[in-house]
């Protein structure tokens, strides 16, 4: 009877050991083939890229065969599970930052974000200063001083007197 118990104990231990081993190893579930990304998903990324061949044409509306192939490449990358940033980085690596609809916010491209607002603020500052100067200049003649008016009329009288003297000499 002892041998029988020993065999049963070994069998139970072996069964428990194998059960534990199989339960520890996780087998991923079999997934059905993922659906092909829709045109809207592809165009959402293509809208953020410009055609490397055609100037100033977004990739989502460019009618060329090359752009159709690039949209198919985007569809394939989405099906592979790549993210939007990875796809855009692929195009930047292959065609340069000029393919991005929005320049990256790093390095030299920061000027695109800084210069226009700075120029608008500077222009507003100069227009306000010029307006104040024009306004001040417009007020001065209306309330001008009597001394400056007297000097101006004195200068005109001297000129008129010299002119008349010259005309008399020529007669």
C-alpha cells in the first residue's frame, strides 16, 4: 500500500507542477485580423503633411500618384500599429521638416512662432507713438504762442522789403 500512495503522491505533485507551469506561461489570445484604417484616419495624418513633390499642397488632397502611394504608406503604417508621431517622424526623416504642415517647435523653427507676434507688437507700439506725435503736432498751431507768430511775420516783412528794394533798383 505504501508504494501505491507514493505513486499517487508523485502523480499529484507532477500534475500540480505542470498545472502551475502552464498557468504561469500566458499565451496571447488569437486575434482576428485588424480592420484596415479608414480614409478618415489616413487623411487626419495626411492633412498634417505636405506633398514633398508638389509645393504647398497638403498630402490629403494632392492628386498625384506619388501622394496616393504615400497615403497608402500611411494606411499600412497605421495597420502595423504605428502612432501618428512615428508616421510624421518617418516623413521628416525621409523628406525633411518642410513636409510638416506645422513646423516643429524646436531649434530654428521657433522663429516662426516668435517673430510674427513680436512684429505685430512692435508695429502697434510705433503706430501708437506716431499717433500721439501727430495729435500733439495738430494741437500746437491751434494754441501757438504770440512770440513765434511775431517772429514769422517779421521775417516775412523783411523779405518783402528786400524784394521791393530789388524791384526798385531794376526799374
